[in-house]
C-alpha cells in the first residue's frame, strides 16, 4: 500500500484555512451584543412614573424607584417596596445583594430635609439608626450597608451592621465624607475632604485604615464602587482642573478610562463586577451623556443596543448604574433634554449568545471539502 502525504501547497492551504477559522472565532468572541428591555417603564405599567434602575444582583433582581416608591424587578414582575410606617414621602432603592436585601432611604415628606436610611428584606422596610439626614447607598452579601449620616454640620461615611451604625470618619476628623459602596470584605469606598479643606479625594475605608486614592493630576476625585477583588472605580479631575474622566484603582495603579467624546468631554464609572467589567456614562458632546461599558481595552456606547424605534422616538440610554457578574447591565434612560419635561425610564441589557458568522461556516466548509478531496486522492492512489 502506498503512503500518501500532503504536498507542501496543500499543507499551506490547510494551515491558512485553519488560521482563518481561528482568527474569525477570536474576533467573534470579542464581539458582544445585548438584548434590550425597558422593565415596563417606557411601555408598560410604570410608563411616565420617572422610574430608574440603580442596581442588579447575580440572580437578575433589579432595585430602583420611581418618583414615589422604591421598586424591585424580578424578571417581568415589578413590586413596590413597603414604606416606613407613618412616612408617606418618596422612597429610593439604591443597591441589592444576592439575598434580595435592598439598601436605600426615604424623604419623609415633601418640602422637608429629613432622610431615613432603610433596609428592605423582601418588601418589608426596616429603618436603620441615624440622624435626621442619613442615606443607605450600598449593600454586600452579608447585609452590611454603606452610606452616610449627618454628624455635627457635616456628613460622615457610615457602615451599618444590622441596624447599628459605625462612624468610619473622614480624613480630617470633622470634615465631610460620603460612602457609596461596600464589598463582601466590608471595605467601603467614597470620598472625603482633605485635612486642609482644599479638595476632596476618593477614599478606601478598610476597617480602621483610610487610604487616599489620589487623582489623575487634578483637584478632586471620587470612588463610586468596589468589587470583591478590591478593584475600585469612580472619577477624577484631569490636570486641567475641569475635565473629569472615569478611573480604575487597581491596588497601587490608577488608570484613566477614556471618554466617548472628544477632548474636554467627561466620563464617570458607576459600577464594576467581579469580572472587571465597568459601566457608567460618558459625554458624546458637551451636555449629552451616554451609558457606557468599559471592558478590557474596549469602550462601548450602550446606545448601540437601543432599538431603532425607541431611538427615533427620542430615547437615550444616559447612565449605566449596575452590572452583575453575568454582565447584565441596568440603568437610566431619558427622553428630552429639558429636566422640567424630560421622561425617565429603567432599562436592562442582557448579553445574548452570538451565532457563528457565515464566514466561519464557509471557512469550515472549505476545510471539510479540502480534507475530503485529499482523502479521495489518497484512496485513488492506494
């Protein structure tokens, strides 16, 4: 029996086809598409109620609010959360953990400045300790809540364990600080005034240790979110003292994240998941912000996934506020630039499977045909 081998040009062709398939597959793995849903707030039971989505957990439950009520979305079901007894003012849901607990606050009554921090378990509201001005802003999977509390003419960053609060204190004793998020290790991020009061910087509170995270050369910075790996995102002024760009603090490294627009436009990172995907918003032109995703070296305008009919009707995805570990994104959509008349809505973007492109199929077919033809030649030569 004869032994048949590939001729050199056949081998090169096979290698080229195989490399082509791998290249297309690699490019395809980098492409992401999303399925859009408005959570019943553009068309549905909460249309026109100024609804927004602020956070999403790994079970897909979404926390948010409209102009009066804290809300939770569980799939296609929207539930209003209870108000504190005797408090008829607006209630706001700001964060949600994987147990479905929600952190937020209420405004006691129209025309007052009294705020109460709240934890919702299911739909039941529990008031947390605090003064007349206190906010619950972030919650971890242990039920610890981060936020702020008015203390002696300034706000201090607070961590609630159960209903009891711990004052984390700012950098300068009596100066201002604000806490925005907390991870499962109990680390809290936010901002605090510098001791001389000249500026405020992004801060990490790790038990009794306070770390100034610095800036990109500008005056102020703020940290909005921290994941369980310890990566922190927010924004910083650039050296010009005016432009703000989204930033990622990764240990000792401070990385500037690009904006969608040209020089001078701003960007802000609002949230980060444990995979390192970052979401927030960025200006296209001055005064016009778009929901944004930073992933690796990529910068994505999430309006690319807004249905054409909604875009034609004037809707814009303006801010991405939450992203879970599955890459599902929630945030705010608006219609109209005038705040007095603008409509707002809650959106969700769910990553969807990307089909194998036709080019990959064609390359695969070519390779199969080539191999089949070679085998037939081997059979004839045997």
